[in-house]
C-alpha cells in the first residue's frame, strides 16, 4: 500500500532520484534555463516535499508551497515503473487535503504544453486557466515553448 507523507531527510536523495528519472522523458522536449535552475535552488528552502512510499521505496514526489489563497505544486514526479498506478492521484489528493487544512481555495501548477501533460492534469481534476509563453525553459532545439497555468478548486470550509 502506498503511503503519502512529508519527506524525511533520509528520503530526500531517493525523492530527487525519482524526479530525475521521471523528468528524463521531458528533457527530450525542453530544458530549464540556467537562470531557472538557479531560481529553483534559491526557492528550495520555501518549498515542502511530499513523497509516495511503497514499503521503503520512494515511488513518487511533489514539492509545494502555500500562497495567499492557494497551494501551488511543482515537480510532480512518479517513478516510471509506477506510471498509471494511481501514485500521482494519491499525491494530488494529499495536496488537496493540505489545501483544505490551510483554508486554500485552490491547487495550482504550471505545465509545459508540448509535453502533453495538460491532459494528464485535466484527468487529475485541473482546468487550464491561462496559456502563454513558457518562462525559464527552452525547447531542445532552442525554440520557444508555451505553458498552461492550471487550477483545481477546493471548496470553502463551512464553519460548524
């Protein structure tokens, strides 16, 4: 059974390994610019990380940060051997629960359109809110890319 929890220090390298493995196929479409990589490093301390663990194996991970009225997720990654096994959905549902607990009105994310991940996130309950030129990434041949900003609503808590 898969357990979703905050990443332990001892699991961090495994979680990063899952991300690297999962993003290999995306690197055939785009690459982050050096500036974007540096920005990511600078904001790392502001991010929290969840992991999906099966036994003692980290099989998925996602980072997030709480913003004024939303929980913004970054870098959802699932070990390729576990694709289509419900790991991403389990991570998203845990984020949804965290959003509820923090009175956030929505989950949000950005995804590069050319990866085909818009449909993946639509299947997970997200809707495209805005489209535009992608920032911080370039296509493998140096071409500009587009990104979608997506959201999934979280119902307001009703006071008892």
